[in-house]
């Protein structure tokens, strides 16, 4: 009888250990980071500009220990930029693009877990784009490891639109505030008054002197970018494959094991009482 009770205790301990292992697998803290790089942070109207999507800090403990597909959104000013094309990089096919949404997958169907770029997207600066800075933002990034989805941070890159002469100030007309002064020089602009215009005099728009003076343009480099060579793959719609055990199967197994543990516990208590 004592041997029977011992055996049942051992079984209960084993079932409890299995439940703990499966529970930790379901709630594994999978994570990764994204970043955007840009081919040229200062461009003119009519130019093309290419952004590179990079992933890093990949920590996948569940599924196949890596990612093999992804989806994301792209947020940009459609009055300034228009979509041109996509290309795949490293082991990734060219991202599928539609209505500011992208999706992609590895070219061999296998997962990856190393820092790399996963695709490039090229935009054209519209001929009537307003001058100044504009941003491109990667949002709602979600990758698949074959079993579950892993979300990542948003990433943003900034580019400056110039008129080809280094001027990135927005053009406008109309009268502004009169009698504004300052700076080391003076430039007459569209405002009715004297407006600071840099280290020289010249014509300016919106109160900012450019001709004959110094013009500051924002130059945001390719921060947090992943630089690699690109492959000329054709555009193909990406999917998020689901392989391996599903969450439903895992939860079902957990439920069965829990019921078995409860049953053996009741049996043991009954034996002790007897």
C-alpha cells in the first residue's frame, strides 16, 4: 500500500513539473527590435529615396527560435512621397506592399534569429512636395515564429526636402508680422518688415533668409539602420505561416494533465483516509 501511495505521489510531481514547463513555454517573453535606415537624408523634388527595414535584438524562446514572416504598416505623407517599389535583402523576399501595409517572408521558408535587414522600400518625392522635413514611420510590426506572433517597436526616419539649392524652407506668400528684427544680418522677405536672415542679406520666404546667407537644413543620418546589400527579387505577397503545435493543442494538453493530477490527488487522500 505504501509503495502504491509513493508511486502516485511521484506521478503527481511529474505532472506538476510538466504543467510548469508547458506554462513557461506558452508565456515565453519573445521579443525583437526594428529600425529604419535611409539612402539619403536630404533630397530634391523628383528624387527617389530608399528606406531599409532592419531587425535586431531577436530573442525567440518559443516555436522555431526565430522569425520567418512579418507584417507592418507604413505611415508617411502622401502629399510628399509616393510608393515606387520594394526589394528583398539578405534571406528575405521583396515585401508585398498595398495601401501603406507591407508583408514579407524568408525566401526559403526557414526562420532567422540574427540581426539583419529584411527589405527596402523606395519612394519618389513628388514634384509639388512642400519643402522641409517629412517622416516615414514603421508601425504595428508583427513577426511570426511559426507558432505565435511577436510584436516590435515602431521606428521612424526623417528626410529633408530641398529646392536643389540647399533651401528647405517652405514657400508661401502674404504679409506677416511687421517690425521683427534679429540675427547678424537682414533680409527682406514676404513679411512687411525687417526679418533676420542669417549672415548676409537676401530674399527669403516665411521670414527665413537664404540667398546670400546661411541656410540650415536638417540632416538626419541613417540612425539605427541595418546596412546590407540588396537582392533583386520579385514582389511577392508575404504570409504569416503557422507551424508546430497550436495554442489550442497546448491548452488541451494542460487541461488533461491538470485533471489527471486532481484525480490522483483525490485518490491519494481517499487511500489515506481509509
